[in-house]
C-alpha cells in the first residue's frame, strides 16, 4: 500500500499540460502514480480538493548561501512551494577562502552577509560543511570570489599564473559539485576582468559541463553591449549562458525590453544556449557602494573609504553621475529612489531613503551618500527603484525567462526581508 495519497487535487504537472483533477500516490518517498482514477488507498490520505498540486518550484537565482546556514529550514521558500534554490549568483560565493584570505572575503561580502562567519575553506570543504537544508541547494562558484583569492582587488588583467590559479579554483569547485560559474561584471573586482578572462574561465566550464550565469557588466546605459558580451562568452566556449535578472535600469533606458529580448532570441537562433532570469520588481538591491562609479572602489574597502572623504573624489563622482547616472543602475529621478535596507553600523537608518537622510541632515544628497558609506564602513545595503513596470512585464512574458527571487531564504526565527518571501 502507498504511504501517502493526495486525493482530488488540481494537478499541474509541470509539463505544460493543462491542469486536471486527480490523485497522486507516494511509496518509498517517491511518486508511484499520478491518476485520474479515484479510489486509491494509502496509510495516510490528504484531501486535495480545491488545492493545486505541483512539483516543487525552482528558484533559479538566489543568494541564500548567505542565509541558509542560519535559516536551514527556509520557511519563507518551502511554504511557498520552492524546493530547489540556485545560489552563488552574481559572482558572489562564500568559497573558496584561501589561507589568510577569509577576512578579505568576509569584508567584501559584509554588505550582503554580515552575519556569516568566514573561515578558510576549499569549495569541497564548504559543500561538505554546508548544513542540511529543507530546500535542495545548487551551488555556483563566484567570479568575484575567485578573483579576490587570486589577485585581490587589483584593477588590472591577471598574470598567466593568476589566471591559471582562477581556473584551478573553478575546476576544484566544479569537481566538488558546483554547477558552474557566476559573474558580476557590474562591480569590483570582477568588473576589472576583460571578456577574454571570462572566456578563459568558460573553457574550464566547457570541459566540465558547467554553465555560466552573468550579472552583466552594465544593466543601464550599456545593457545591450553587456548582454552581447555574456552571449559571446557562451558562443565562444560552447556553454550555456544565463543572463541574470534581465532588466533595463535607469530612466534613459526604459522601454527597450522587447529589443533587448531580441538579442537573446537572435543568439538562440544562431544556436547559442542562452536564457535569462528575472525578479518581477521595479526595484533592485545591492551594496550602496556599487551605485558609484567603479573607480571609487579601486584598491579595496579601506582605499575607497579614504577616497570618499576627499572633496576631489566627490566632485568627480558628481560629474560622472550627472553625465552617466549611477553605476549599473543608470539615472534615477532622485536619491529618494534609494532606500537603506541593511546598515550594520547605523541600523537606525534602515528603511529611510538617502534623500530623506540628506534633508534630515540639511546636506547635499551625494555628500550624504559619501558620508554615509564612511560612517557605515562601506557595508550599507540598499533598495533602488530604477526600472519601469512595462519592461518588467515584457520580460516576464518571454519564454526564455525563468523567475528567480534574487533574494535569500528567510525564516521567522532568523533573518527576514522582502524579495525572499514576496517573489
Ligand atoms: Zn545580481
């Protein structure tokens, strides 16, 4: 006899077929039968009348590697039907951390995961030590992390040895079970990489059957070039590419979604395996420092904080932002579109916009941003509203798109927040 029978549910089987009313019988932890014939018996019966029964959802793009160690039951996901998460996105992974470099990685990821303890680990050790979680977790190696380990925050091309080192670390991660490499070319230090560096890593992916996912170099004024760059890595290496959270950010770029999707469709017609994911919001989240032109971060956190105090830096920032808008996010209407989410050293400001803080301090908004970063040691995380609903909906309708939360697994007892439960 089956151990479990779910009776009379509306079954959506994930094949694309229309929903139908039926029973599902489970034996030895596996689905034994899906049937429209009523009358099955089981040790335990659940009445599914009026309910939808579907395979577990895959959250294709998350950062739950930052929270699952604290929220292993992932209630925010599992209660909404998500049973698998793909983590390690946008170039950020918690491993590897080489001897003497755990602190560097911890500081780098502090605006995303201030609660995590970073210790020296290979990718294999990291996966072994990862706790048992209610969701299946699919890991990726992050390009930022590999580059940090190989060459710190240097703004230059890697030497042959450094490139080989990154390739070896990627290989180790893939052999340990990572499905691929993620990049986050929109910010440092990964953004210092040329396309050639990504192609060199792509060849390693090819050898191991790995995939490439990319938070592209620019999601605003140069988003078309950036999407083409990601596609070209896949095309050059013969690997699957996933464009992370496809969007057109910044008021100058609104309305271009169909044309941007056309780039993906054209590549697919050429035989490139390329898809995209999307979080269905007009707002994004990122460390505050990543909104500024990338040159401000050269040399790492301490160098950035020292630089931000200088009037010349602020003048140059003002000039660049007036000309181009924000790094990766483009032009916003005002700093009221940027809201503090996580502020490890000034938690009292969480929920306030940078515009409101500037008014409160009777200070220029850009000076306020610079001051704030210094006060918060560069660790501030923000929400930025920089997309238009029309583009979000156009991308959402594309058959090449999979929905991902870009959030983290949350739980009533651990860490909480919006994208992780709202998507
Ligand atoms: Zn991203």
